[in-house]
C-alpha cells in the first residue's frame, strides 16, 4: 500500500512541476495576403453580420444560431452564438475598430470551456495587396494548461484561422 501511495505522490508532484512550466499566456496568429486593398476586406470583418460566409466555425456547425446586438458594424457590435460541441456557446464584441487598419474583439466563451480571450485583425497594405493577420491571445487557466499537455492548441486554432483567412480571400475575391 505504501509503494502505491508514494507512486501517486510522485506523480502528483511531477504533474505540478510540469503544469507550472506551462506558459501563463498564449498567442495564436496566422496571416495571408489578399489581392485587394484593405478598404475592400475590412467591412467583411468589421460587420459581424458578414462573418457567416467566411467564418470557419460557421462551417463546423451550419445549424448554429447567431443573434446580434449593438450597431451593425464597428465598436460595440456584438454577436452571440450557440452551436454544437465544436462551436460551443459564447459572445464576441468589437472593442476597437480603426477603418481599414485594425479590429479588436473580446471573445467570451461559455461552453465547452469558460474563457475570455482577445482577438485582433490587422490589415497592412503591401504592393496593391493586403497582409491580413488574425490573432488571438489570452491567459492559460489550469484547465487550459492541462488541455495543452495533450492538444496542440496553436495547431488546432491556427488551422481554423488559416481556413477562415482562405475563405475570406475567396469571399473578397483576392
């Protein structure tokens, strides 16, 4: 019995050491170049009503429900979504919007896990095209650190960002 208790204690200590070595914060970022000026791309992101044609999460659950509050576009515009286990439940709110330059959003996830993260889109003109960067950052909770031991979150979310940026490129025609 004592060897089993010692082994469990060792595993618990090892787990604490591994988890404290995990980062307290994360940032996931992906970029693409779209053959269009920023002012042609910006409205598709700044108006949450226009997300469905390019959002990768809308394609994960075509039956998800969305409701909108605030202005149609820009700062204060918000969208609440409810979907399957892949999409979950939450709200995103545009907290800052600079035309054709940048959009910041607050993401409040309720299910499958509770979290608040920040997302940002940046639009940088370059040689008649636009470099669009989509990033998300936040704090790693204990559950997030445990989840991160088994799942590569950068790859999982980054893959969706890549799909979304490709969809946005297709919608914009660039």
